[in-house]
C-alpha cells in the first residue's frame, strides 16, 4: 500500500481537521458584516470528503480485515467505520440545516462551522480508539466543542446558562471517566481494551476492575443522557440553538455508545454477568424517567430532551442481549435515532428561526396549515420516534426488543413496550396541535419562520430518506451493524477475509 497506514487509519479525521483549521484561519480575515456561508460550504465539502474517505477505508477493511495504527491504539474495522459514516452524515445534515441560521445574526458564524468539524474529529476518534487514553482524548475534543456551541447565541441568557451548566456537569462526568481509566490500569496493568479483556481472567482485584467499569459507565452515561445522569439535558437543550441541539443530541451520543459497546462487549466481556444487571437497571430507569418527564413538558425542546433520555434507555436495553445481537441491535437503533431526531430538530430550526419565539406546543398550533411540507416532515419524524411501522424507529425498537427477549430479559422488554405506549401521548399531543387545530385558536398568529432554503431542504430530505430507508429496506445497514458486532467480538465474518491485519511499523 502506497499510503502510510497511520495516515490511512485517521484519513477522515485528518480531512476534517485540516478543513477546520482553514475555516478558523479564514474567519478573522472576513469583515464582521460579510457572509460566512462560504466557510460553511467548505465545511460541507470537507464532511462529504470524509464520508468518501470512510467508504474507502471500508474497501480496504473488506480486503485486509482491519487497520491497526499508532502502536495498536487505533483500530479501523467495520464497527468504527459504521459510526464514522453515521457521525459524518449527522454533521453533514447539521451543517446544511444551519448554513443560513446565523446569517445576519452572528458575525462569528465561521467559528461555529470550525467547532462542528473539530467536534466531529473527536467523535470519530472515540469510535476507532481501542486504547482508553485515546478515547479520553477524543472525548475531550468532542466535549469542548459542544460546550462552546451550546452557548453560541451570546446575547441570550439561556444560552450562557446552558453552556455553563453543560461544562460544569460535563467536567464532573469526565473526571469519573478518567478515574475509571486509572482504576482499570490498576486492576489489569493496561489501558488497552484488548489487554484488559485478556487480564480480567487472571487479575487479583476483580472488584477493582468492576468499579473501574462502573466509573466509566457513569462518565459515558452523562454523555448519552441516561438516568440518573440526565439532569443537565432539559436545560441545555432548551437554551442551546436548535441546530446545535440536533447535532449534540445525536452524534456525540452515537460516539459515546460506540465506546460503551466496545468497552463492555470487548474489554469487560468476562464480567457480563455483573454489568448486564447494571445496564438493566439504568435502561429501565432511563425509559421511565424520560417518558414520564416528557409528559409534563409544554416546551417542545424540553419535551424532546426527555424523549432523548427515554431513547437512551431503549439503547441501553440492548446491552443486556449479550453478545452479538446486542451490538447489532444497538448500532442499528442509533442509526435510526440519529436520522429521525436530527430531522425533527432541523424542522424546529426552520420553524422557530434564530430568535426561537415559537417554543411551546401551543406555539406550534396549526403549523401544518402554514407550512405543510415542514408539518408533514415533522409528523413523519414524530411517528418514527413513536415506532410506527415503515419507519426506522419501528425496526430499531423491533430489533432491540427482540434481542432483549432473546437474551432472556423479557421483563425489561415489557417495561420498554409500556414506555413506548406512554411516549405516544406526548408525541401525538404535538401532532394534534399541528394538524387538528387552527392557528387562530391560540389567540394570535403563528410566528412565521424564514423561507426554506435549498441546503436546509436537502438536509431535511436526507433525514426523511434515511428514516424511510431504515424502515423499509434496513438490510444493508443491519448487515454492516452485524459486521461491526463481529469485529468487536473478534469473530470471523463471512463478507470479509480477516486474515491480514494492516499494522504500522512504529512498534519496537
């Protein structure tokens, strides 16, 4: 191979990093009154190029099994590529939807595009790292970017509050994660996931090893908004700009779940009988707290924040389905959730605009009459979040609950199904306001949003198409998810020839 293996392993991350640096250097050179759209288009082109680079990596992996680089701390396999493609797709849609969002309102919009790219680099680095310290580096890169973006509307007090709260609570969660890494090293003598797996059977301190995993789960539980680590979610979602919420509610969660899947199913597989019980409890708690909390909300963004907590519970339920079915079901569900949730927030972005005067369910009264296309898309995404057939949400829940039942946890599956029934109420309440009531019923006219631009329309179309394809033709995505599961578990895969492993030559 002509390309250096280290360069090949981090090719998508390298492309996004270079583009982010260019955007950061070019932004100060523009006049405060000048448009920053060109910088946004540069970020979009870089993201598309990163997707192509990930597909190129997939071809190499199909031929060679996997790519090991940087002294075996980076592993590119079907699992990491699955999440690379997912994260890059979410970033692409977010950039398309926010290209005109800051136009005329913020002279620092170029910084936003750079932060999105840098955040994506951190998320991708998390998914391909098999060394816990490298995971921590990626986590910090991703977190710092999202902390800043949460308070990007500098003139809004709620934005500043959300950013500070997210930063303070996130710092505590990061400390838990780092302390877990230190404890894992103390118990096994390594921070490599594969080395931890090999040492668990002979460690003299298994309790310390389990405590290390518990600390790691707490740190990542914050990132995925799992109960009881969810307290930051409603306030941050309400105060952050809508396109930022669409991004931070999907891509960082996908990266955190990828890390959690690799650590539990790969590194701590020998302790499955212990951590499966912990996941059972957190999953049931997240589903229940999320759905019951959403019932009381009148603010749409807060409602979707509690909804995201519930969906984190559905995802965590798949962790109890050890081994292969759980990874594949969780990976597929993450893909479906990203498509429908980022699509829902993209619609909210178009309806509310930068000022976000349209906040409550009452404010959405009759929106389907004023903006029929946006109303139809919002209805489609909400139906997918409920789990209606022929949507990605339906097959996601179907695979998760089937895997949970197959793992012998029927009670957890029943808890999930009951919670899905509860979720119908608050999703349908928003649908009723949009379709069954006239705008004049709320006493004044509905806030009129800006005209739907071509880039935003493309982003919305991509989300709708992804949600539909995952609901009617899930085969290809599920196949890649199964291959990723096999890669995590080091099992042979029929579609691959994993006999040759590309490695770097930096090791002694």
